[in-house]
C-alpha cells in the first residue's frame, strides 16, 4: 500500500491520479484488487467509466453482458448507470486505471451489493 492509497467501500484500494474540480471532464484513479477478492456490484450515476487493465488477470461483469476475462492492456467500457463489478482471478494484485467521464464524484456512486466485507 502506498501513502496515497486508500481502501474504498467498493472493495478495492484507490490512488487518485487526477480528479480536480477545475477539470470536470475526466478523472483517473489507479485501482487495486487483491487476489481472490471481488468488488461490490455498483453503478455510477451519469458517469461513463473505462477500466484499462495495467496488471494481473480478472473477470469483469457489466450490466447483463456475459462475464468477461480481462488481462493487461484490455479496456472495458462501462456506460453511465450500468451495474458493474470486477474480480481478481489471478495470484497477484489486479491493477487497473478507472477513467471516468465526467469526473468521479462520491455522490454518483451507487452501492448495489452489501455482500463484500472490508479486508
């Protein structure tokens, strides 16, 4: 865990790389999911999100689409308001960039699943 990293209620660790009010068009965060963990079902109201997989392997679920295996350099597009979650299926940390347009704000986060305990 780096000094800037924090645990987010979704079930992963986050480092905010770019998320400032003077640039409302986009935010970029580094997310880290530990081996064997899965994030909560959630959605982002009014925000489109892309996951750019940087390291590790996982399985992403978006809306009613079939689960999809992901690995380094894969990109996952998540439309605004669409339910989503991602699982780490490998032995190492799953790391991805979460790119939000417009920028992520906590008020947009919708928790759809109460089943993921904190680490």
